[in-house]
C-alpha cells in the first residue's frame, strides 16, 4: 500500500478546517498541506481532548511504516458519525489530513476517514453543528425576558484563526515577554487544565444556558465546565474550584451582565494558543484580572451574542473588548460527555514535536 503525501496550496485545508480547542494545530501541522495514507489500523484511542490512531503502511520497498494519526475529541468524532467501535483493528483504513511540520515525521492530523466498509467521513466546519442542523423553527415569537436565553447554542463555523500573528490584546511589556517565552510543548493544556475566559467562549463546542429561578447555569460542553451565577446581584463563586472567580450578575433590559473578579494567576488566563486573542501562544493573567460578559439574543431568537471586556493591569496596558456569536440549535440537541484523558492530553501537545511555528 502506497504512502501519498502532498504539500500544496489547497483551500480544502485552510485554517477554518483545523478547529479544535486543545492547542493550535498550526503549531504542529501544515494547514496548506495534504497527506494521505492507506494501511492496516493497529490501534485506536477515541478520547478527549484528542484521539489517536496508528496505521501500518507498506512502503515502496515492502517495509512496514507505522503512521500516527492525531484527530479530534469524542464530541467531534461523534458528530462526524463515528465512535470507538467503528475503528476496527486489523482492517484497512484511509486517512487524509495535514502533515507534520517535522520533516520526515510519520504523523498526520486526520480530517477525512474512509472506513473498512467503504464509508467516508469528514470533518468540516459544519460538523460543529450536530446532525439535524440549526433549528429555524423554534417558537421564539412572544418569548420574553430570560426565557429567550434558554437553550443549546453552537457555532456554524469555527471562530478561530489558528495562525501565528500579533495578538489583538493591548499587551504591556510583561504580556509581550510572556508571549515570547511561550513553549508550545509545555502548556497547561497538556495537564488537562481547561481554558479560561475569554478562551472558553471560542471553543468550537456546544454551550447550554439554563435559567433556574434566580440562578443562571452556563454549561460548556468542553471539559464539562458548569458556571452557575446568581441573577439578583449577589456575589457567587461560579464553580467548585474557584478558578473562574467570583461573579456578580444582573439583568439590564434584555441583557445579562456578568462581572467576574477574584481569579488566581493563570498561565493562559487572557488567551490560549488556539483562539483569536492568542493566535499561536497562551497569554497569562494576574489576580488583578476582571472579566465582564454581556449576553444578548437577537430579535428572531436565533443568535446569542457574548460581548466581553478584559481588564488586567498585570499584562494589559488598557481594557480590551470583543465579542463572539452562537446560533440556536434544535431543542433535542445533546451535549456529549467530555472527559480529559491526561495521557492523551500530554501526547496531543507533544506529538507534533514542532520546533516553532511559521
């Protein structure tokens, strides 16, 4: 069985295709490249935050070469229509995706799979939306107040650029120095530490909002993070570890406002390497960080906008504001359990072994 590797400018593999939120794939892989292997599946670990396969491929001279395939977390795999049982050890599989940045490394970021039964499965931006797509038929007419916020929300397209570029954050010298010192092979992500705010608002996973009396539950599918805040203006520690600070929330007209303080110093508290503020590096935050979220729902009830402002004199010269948008999903949409496997997390950060990005 032949190995096919092609490096080319191909729109099929531009940055929006490489969505996931554990590390920036561009650090370890070439988005503009295309690699394809066909061989015998020898192992399959469908896990979170990433999954890994090994495929034995027959080389030009008949020798067997083992290829490692890194691919997406359990929720993404399931939305492609696959699960652990579909990866049959000993059967032939074809995998296409991005090649490693390390020349000669037998490693692919797998995006397209042809399974032993001949069926093909691909990850594309619309895979972020579960089967059935976005619901345009949800009755929102006449719905008022907090009920408009209830439901499941998701991205139609990946909001993250996955490129190495200047951060839009107004970084002071400490922030610039921290970005320069970033080591993509030694991050909090490899220790199963979930992203912070605002990075959590950019992960391409689902987001459920529930209103329960005076409480607002913000359930993030990624890492199964549940933030609970009171809506009566009383301070509340938003989750059990205290990592996400103490929040004071209120309702202003048709807007939910959440102001959070009391954060610990965090290695990726202002940005993660995968998001539009980190664009290739984690950026830390200090205990002076203040984070304000403002949530609104569009008139037709189908769009949720989260505007946010970050303040942190420890790493920023001034406050920074931006926003992100979700669309409402069908009521029957379910969040998929996400359990971070520490061994897999370490492998998915170090596997690429890249010596820096572009």
